[in-house]
C-alpha cells in the first residue's frame, strides 16, 4: 500500500482537487465530468485516474483534458483497483483540499464552493455536505433519520458527536490534503469493499475541526444491488471484519466511542448462520475474536446504543450459546408484545428472559428504544385545515424526553430526492394513561408532495430515533379532504399525499414563450417543474423555473412543432394517492389566462381541457 509523502513539488496550486476514480464509466462519465468542469468554485483541479478501463472512458477523459486546462489524466496501464487510484490521486493532488468522486455520479454546480467556503470560514480540516440519491425511480434515502447532515454543525471532538460515524462516504466531504499526508490517511488496498469507511473514519479521528452543512453536495447514482449488500457472502463478511480490525488498530485510543457503532454493524449479517453452514463457522470464529478484542478495550461492552436484540445476540455469542442464538433468531418478534414492569422499568419479555439456564442479564431486555409492535393508533384523519392523529398508545411506564409525528417529503425532480420534513409534538390525552394526540396544520405542508409518516422519539438517554408507521399500527383511516390523501402502499407503509392544487397556477402564452405563474399562497417546491409531453413520441420538455419571478418559462423555439399535441404534467399524485413521476395537470389546478396565441414563427397554439379535465395544448 502506498505511503503518502510530501515531496519537493508539494506546493498548493489550487483551492481544491477533485479526484475522479474512473473505471469503465462510459455511460455516465461525461455527465459526471460536465458537472465538475462547471463548478462555481475558483481554483479547482480535476484529476482523472483511469484504472485501465476496457471501454471508451480513457477517450472521454482525454477529450476533457484537451478542452479544459484544469483537467489532468493519469492513465494506469494495469488495473489495480479503486483504492490504489484514490491514494495515487491524493499523492499527486495540488489542491489545499481534496475530494474523491465516483465516475457515475453528479455534483451540484455550487457544491464545492459551499464546502470550501465553509471550511475556510471556520478553518476546518474537513467540510461535509449531504448526499442525495440519483435513481431512475422514486427512492427514499436509505440512511438513519438522525443523520449528521440534518443541520449545520462544527465538531471539535468527535467523541461528543459519535453520530458522524454514520457517514461512511468519501465523496461528500472535502479534506485538507496535509491532514491526509501528515497522518497517512489512505484507503487500505487490502480491504476491497469497506475501505471507504476506513478512510473517512480515520480522517475524522485526526481532524481538529470538522464542519457540516445541510446542503446537498453529491448526487449518488445507486445502480442495482451493491456488492456491500451481499452480507452473507464470505468474501464480503471477511472484508467487513477486516475493516473493523483496521479501525481497532488505528484509532482506538483517540475515539473509544466509535466502537459502539462498529460492533453493532458487525452483527448485520448474523442471520446468515441459519442458512449456510460454512458461513456459520466463519461468522462465529471471526466475530467472537472481534468481540473479545473489543471487550478488552471497552469498560462495559453493553453500555452502548445497541438494540435489545443486538445485545442479547452479543451475550449469546460471547458466552458460546450457539444453538440458543440460532433458535432465538427464528423467533417471530412481531408477536412478542408482552412487557414486564418492575421498579419503574420496562422489560421486553422475550424467550430467555430470566431463564436460569442462561442467566442473560435483565438489563439486556430493558426497553430503551420503542418498537412498533408496542404502538397503536386509533385513527388518522384528514380535515379541512389539519390532519389528526387520535389516541396514539405508547407502552406504560416507558420514559422519553419527547415524541412527535415526523413527516418526510419524498418528491423528486430529475430523479433526485428533494427532501422536506415536518415535526409535530405529541400532546397528552387528559385522563388517559400513555395516550397521545397530534394535530398537523395543512399550512405546514408542501403542495405536490408525498410524505412518509414516522414516530420520532427522544428517549431518556437523549438518543433520537424514528419508527416508520404502517397499517399494522393503525385501527382506522379517514379521508375527509379530497386534496389530502392518507393511504397505505403495497408494503403497508403509511403515506400522506398533499395535492392542494386549485388555482395554484396561471398559464400564459405569448409570441415567444409559455409561462406558468405560481399563484398558490402555500409552499410549492421550486424544483418541481411542469412538463409538456408530446403525444406522438412521448418526448418531454421541462418548463424551467425562473426564481426571480416565481414562474416557469419555456421558449417555443426549443420544442414547438406544427400539427402536434402535448399533455401538461406535474410531479404530483393521482386521486388514489399513488405516487407518479408525472400525472396530468387538471383544469382545476391551473387558470388559463390565454387560450390561444400566434407564436413568433407563425405557429398557432391553443390550450384547452379535455372532458376528463386534463390540460392539453395543440399547434397548427
């Protein structure tokens, strides 16, 4: 593995170096590089490390190198992997800060300027921003709700904010190159799958100051099933455990709080022992060794943020109860709803609770984090001006600092998740034990938005977490407002579709362009655009948002053909509340100020509504 060194040529010539890891990225590489060369930051160096690609990636890189004087290609004659390319790029970079980029992703054009400006403002060694998913389909971010990017932060001691270790990515943070060089922070080349975690977490432990901004700075194109998801694959599992040993060896002393996160993640593939005998043997051998080593480094191995199940698994592993663990893993926990109360504490009465043959400590069964199986809701209903949640039942004696309904917006534009959130505190029902109501004013919600519904809780230890609500938690659902649709999807998850659209827009035509004005007094996401779709070939034309005038505009010359019909769409939801990328705009949603126009090039355009109320446009 490369050891990073300072050289005689090691003078900073750029503010930031973006190191693009190129390997067979031809389908997406050009889009990625376009987003880099158009960054608004000054003083950007772009290093393209081509890892002996077998497609046309090198030619694309060479063309950008010819066209831009801040783009440089390093071509590796033999393929040696992503880690090698990353380390080579860090060594050769000429920027004060560096950032790694995967060759199929997109960077918002102001992302690096925002990260760099914040880093310089507070003199941070690392500046981190928020990633969004870039997918073909609507996709909720698969991250914990309590993410590091939820608000702006300055961290001077990571032991005070261990949640930063939920961020395992290298492509959403700029890092001082001197920090990496001086501490030889590299991606270990012997760790093939989980090397990014080793790299980022090692960098965090050496940083004197880390800044976090809540802005989106990276669009991650998630394609197919990533190799890191193949948890029961032996190579994957061994690489996972090797990455944990790497971290144990490299920064135990400076960050002991990190290992609660690390050991919990080691349990992710545990159910593989039920299905594969070879995996079972390797799992017990390696995880027992890891846990024993961890026990030597941590005073109380069970003083952590594990769930009850995680801690029971750990106890059974450390005490050699292999058969009992396998039997415990086959338990249908959704039916284990009995709670045992004693001395003001709640215990989950699972198998093995106070079983004298195994002596699992009571503390491992104590309910510190609510489970959905302990929650019930009598009714959720939509009304003219609010949504009501009635009689939310929580377990008796369970202590928490706060709890509320948490809505997470899921609308997308150009395949990018555009997140919005709302939180509404629970209110205690008088004369009812552990029963709560919640009222959600509709004015707090966005139009054209689909919301997932969760219960967000901060427990007595100050840990905040969210529980996704499903139809199993709910007794009755009432839709009394046609613009607010509460529904269950095919997976039984609860959603709110907010489609208050009456007269939200005003459609104008003039000889140069089509204009859509926003009339709604309610919030409308700026990134949700009306779209025209040509009937004959389904070609789509986005009507771009003009922020200075709060209107959308599209010039006729960019799309208009004679004798053609177009449908108008919005990213909204249909009457059944099912999310659609685009559905027809109805005449009740939009006032038509101009019904017909002769454009500057002599084409007659008419706008009309169909018998079904859909808005259409035709040209002659």
